[in-house]
C-alpha cells in the first residue's frame, strides 16, 4: 500500500495510536488491491480514523446501524453538512462488513420461525438444490409477508385468498411462466404447512398452474443487422466500449450465456493455439472453439489497454473500484445499453437475446439443429428446436404455394 502522507514518524505514530489501526490498514490494502485510486484511499483513511476514534472497543462483537448513524451525526455536527454523515455510513459500512463486524438490521416477520423450519425441511429432508431453496424461500416469504400485511392467518386461509394473492400481486407484472412457477412453489409450501398443522390441506390442493405448452414461445432474437449495428456502436476508443464490445462478440459469435462470459478466465484464452476454452454451464463440461480474429483482437485490446492490473483470474472486471469480476447480472446492462441507444425493438434486451441471434443466424446459414445445439452447448436437440419454429424462407415457400384447382 502507498505510504501515508505523513511528514514525520511522529505523525505516523499518532495515526497508529488510533484504535483498530491493523483493521483499517488491512481494509485499505484490500481497497488498493481492487483498484482504489490514491484520492479515494485518502478519503477512506480520513473517514475511518474518525469512525475508529468514536467506535467502542467491543466493536468486534458487532456494530449496528444505530451506532454508525450516531457516529455519522457527530461528523455532521462538526462539518455542518449532511454529506459528511452520508460519507461516514458509505465508508464505514463496507469496512465493517469486510471485518465481519456489521450487524445487518432485520425485519422479523411473525412467520419467521415457520419459514426457517420450511427452509430446513427443503434443504435437509428433501435435499433440494441451493438455487431451488433460494427461489422457493423467496416466494414463500413474499406470500407470508402478504398474509401479514392483509391480516390473514395461515390457519384461516381458503382458496379465495390464494386467488386474491395472485390477482393483487401479479396483475400486469407476472407472465404465465412466472405464475406457473410461483404456483408450484406456493403449492409446495402450503402442502408442507398442511403437514405441520398450520393450514388446511385443501388450500394447497386448490392451486392450479396455468397450462404451459412445450415451445409455445417464439425466439426473441434481434435481426443480425441490428447485432452488427450494436457491435459497430461499441467500436470506439472509450474504455467502457472496448470492454463491452468484447463481451458482445462473445455473446453473439459463440452464443455464450451471461454466466459463461462472467466466469471466463484469462487462462482459457489460448493465444498461440488460437482457441477459446469455454466451460458450458448446463452441460457442465468444457468446449473448445476457434478464436476468431475479430474476437481475439477485441479481447487483446481490452486486456492490454483497459483491464486494470488485478490478481483476479476472470477476464472482465468492473470499470470502477473495487475492481472485482463482473457479475452475470451485469451482462444484461452491457447488452441493454446498446438496445436502448440504437432503438432496437426486442421482447428481451439482455445478453440471452444475442445468444438467440447467434442461433438464428446459424439456422439461416444452413446448419442443422444438431450443429447449432453443439455450438450453443445444449444438452439435447429439443433445446435447440425452438429456433426452427420461425424460418422465414420456409414460410415464404408456403405462402407462394399455388392451390390451383383445389380452390
């Protein structure tokens, strides 16, 4: 870490006399490793000194928001500006989280014990995957909060209450697929609740999912000309555009999923061998692709000129400190920015739309569904068949068919 701007060893000693010197210095080194600028480090250092002077020596046992706000108020009284108090919270809270000392304020629901037992049942008794546990917990929690707000008790629930929940919470917001998923999760929770005597078994049995048909939706790929426009729009010398263009190329050329782009590591790029090693998330296995010149150039420009020095193995990092690896959810923003800026109309504007565009382009070029599925990392041809439902060339041939005397 950079030396503190102290004019003498005595000044340095005064800094170290402030409580929690080791904890401050560890956090500042962490921020510097993740790309914090000298100016940002100076601000953090000053605010942490103020916080540590007013923090109880037993802070290691946990610090709540009330304590941090009290320290922030003292800072505001000294400076006379609300921004001073805001800065104490914005800098102090990440530091306390880094140390594991932060105690997140929680809102205790009257059904928290029931929800905790349901989580334990899903995880330990049924062995559900962590993603299923997380998703079904979120839906059950939403339903229980709704019951609490509307003064409904689990033991008094009837089928009409479930209808009211879907009508008031999902009207105009939930698609049929979302409603089907929520109905399944809610039926599972209420079925469990019935076994515990919390509600009648008939309530869970009254929940019916909307019927979903296999491949009922249409592909939502933008035209390939729009994809080319998006790539051209990002072809500038601005650092964010340089990074985004490399991401867009991976989505559109290789049909990578957002999670696959976010997880891509530098050691997966074989520059001498001109290959790209991708770990396909759903197949749970690696695939090797030729590293096309346009993609190689975009990646090399980003890595050589934009990507900050970092110990992180992932290729794509955040543009601002802390320079942590980009998250899969941020890939949506990368693609959506171009959709909005160019006015490209599409049902979906995230990275998956470019994956669909890749498949549609391959289909138009004459590749078979098996070849397209292999390229996209599908586990079965049925997952690829959605792209064959709209084939404009074939539809035109049907439209040009002359019924002749059959009319």
